[in-house]
């Protein structure tokens, strides 16, 4: 094993119930890739429905969708969008019009040609008033006008420039020729959901309550997969899946962020396995309320941040939590070289600059005769509470009185974070492939419905964020994001503590698998067409 497997189960508000996952392999042959490679994947949960417009994120259905379907674009491990079904794309300078040209010769698994009408059909289904799928999936396409110019060309007009629109264009397509007669409201009951036909690296052979058997797509536009057969077995829960792993029925697993002792025992007993840590596009952070006294003083915020040992705090969340440096997760295209936090400063000098002194060594900090007392809130979760206590202890060592109050998630949000009445709060943030920081840091988002929980207000930062949203130039956006990170560090507006990881345990013989960021659990399949199993 590459490391111990005990870690944080990311909070309820950050994760919506992540399925445990596993895989097994069987191979024949004597050299190179096994000619009859068979991969067997175990998933806790049932795949309902196997439809790219309806399948919930982090589900068994989403895993099958990743293996069976494609969008115009695909997202790389660093979040960069690349052409998938589209051969090429172009955008007007104002970012309001996109043109996509499909690759020639594309076909659905049933042999029917993929055309621009399939793109139009998929978008119109998402825009239907009665669309029954996830609201956020439909919202991304609100007011986007789409036209088929010819069999291979699609033009899309946006109501406003959207920097991450190419990520949105990674939405997998539906076949119009099979679903044209199905109204949006009836889509969940469509027979298609039990016999899906896509364009992906594998095509469906069999699907029932026990398993899905997939055969490789020999006409796959990114190259014929080396794995001939991909079987997905469905288990009632993580415990049943673990039993299958222990018995050898499966020989790999994408584990959750909190592994049990039994999981570690099972995996450590399997020397043919190795583990690859996959970083999630998320982080845990300490909010310091920028508009509530006494934390409206940046000098005090700087002293507090400098008093925290981030590596020790990250360790509280398990050895799989990576100590954080800033708001952009390492491995993202948006990650910058700008320091996300000031380091190496004289802590006592910072406290003196803030005006909070100790009357004696080890005593409490006071200003104008008043002690520094702060209240730290977080959600009532074992790991979050442990982290809050660790933060409190480090600040108490600096003479600060800290009261920790764990709360149910709904109260934490409704009574403290959204009205910005808290002083200190530990919470989580999740980024997508395009980690647009506007929602978290623009002053317009300091509202009951906004997500600028730090109540950070800086007119110059507002301009940078607006500029970043109005350009498609990645280099310009990176430069603006670097300025943002530096300003957050200067103001100690919030302190990012840790990035979560999930270990992907797999056979040593697995080749072609590349570790990238996990925006969703099924992202581990982004290059599955390149996977192969070396012959023993």
C-alpha cells in the first residue's frame, strides 16, 4: 500500500453520498497487453437511470454513462476542455457564438450516424420546461440557442460570455433517432434507460439488477480500447462490495475518504495491488468574517492565520488530506505560482501590529483591557468537529479564547454563514473543471443567496474577477487569478486548510491509467480507452 487509508469523509454539504467502487481483472497471453483482457468493476448502488441527462453525479448510473457516452468536448485531468465528438471548435471574440464541427464518420453503437441534429435534440431536451433531470444540468443551457447548419456543424449563441462553456459542452449526447418521440416528462420511464445506446469506448451487451456487461467499441473515435470486456457488478452497499474485494471477486477499488480498518486489512493482504491517490477538486477552509468585528481588521486576520500550523491541521483530517496552499487545487489548469498564504513571518510581531498583546508570557491577549474571544462554528460532523478543536487549540496557545460550536448543517448555513453573522467558520468548497472564483470572492455575492461567505469586499478584486469572466484567454485568466490569490493572502481573507484525496486501489498490472483531478468519481474513466492489463 502507498499509505494508510484512514481519512476524512468529506462533509455532507460537500458530498452528496459517494459510492464505493472496485474492479477486478482477468487476463491471458504471455507478453505485452493481455489479448483477452477483461475488467470487472464493482459499484455500491444500482444504475437507475442510465441516461446522461438524468443520471445523478457520484452514482452507479454516472459510471456507466462515462463508459457509454460522449459529449462534443471532454475534460482532461487538469480541467482543460478538449475536443471529443467535435473535431474542432471556434468562438467569436466576444465569446457569444460557438461553432462545433463533428468528426467525420461518427456512429452510435447501433450503427446510426451521429449528426448535428443529435446535438440540437439533446440541448432542446435539457431546455424543455418539463425536463425532469437535475436542475443545475438544465440551468447551464438556459437561453442558449442552438442550430444545426449541416449534418456535422452546430452553431450555439449564448446570452452572455461564459468562460467555462466548453466544459458545459462536455454534456454527453442522446441519440435523436431513438428518443425523438419521447417527451421530456416521460424521459425517466423511457425503455432507453435500460438499454442505452451511446458513442463511448464501450457498448452495452447486457444490463440487469446484478451487472452490466460492456463490450469494447471497435469503432471508437479515440481508438479501439485494449480492454475487450468491461463488466460492472452492482452491490447493495459498501460492505457487500468490500466482501467481494476480500474474496477476490474484485481486485481494485476507488475508496471513500474515510476508510475502515477492515478495508485496510483487506487491501494490505493483496500484494498484487497498488494505490494511486486522486485529488478531489475541493477543499476545507477556515472562514474569517471580513465584515464582523474584530475580524474586520486585516491585521488581526493575518496574526490568526500565521498562528495556524496547516500541516498539523490537515493531518487531523487523515493522512490522505493534502495541506493546502490556496483556493486553486494543485493539478488544475488554474493553479498559480502566487502564494496562497503568507509564511515565515514573526508571529508575535503580527499580533503586536494588530494591537493584541499579552500582559505576561502565556497569558491571554487583550486590547484596551478587553480579552480576545472568538466563536468558531462548523457542521456537526466528527471530522469537522475534530478540526475545529485543533484550530481552537492552536489559537488558544496564542492567548485567544475560542469557543467551538458544532451545528446541524441547516442551522450552520441558515443562521450563521448565509447571514454572515459568524466570526470563524470551518466549511468546504467544491470546484468544477473551471474553478471560477467569482461566486466565492466577488462582493456581489455577499448576500443571502450568494456564496462569498468570507464577506470579502475589494473593488479591485471585483474588477479582476469580472475581467476573468469576460475573456477566453487562459493565460489572461491565470494572471488575474494569480493576483487574486496574492490579494487573499495579503488580506488573510480566509485560510484554506486541506485538499481531500481518494485512493484508487488497482492491480499493479494496470497500465495506461493516469491520475488526474476528480471532479466526479467517474472521472477516473476519462482515459479508459487507453487502459490495458499487462500479461503476467
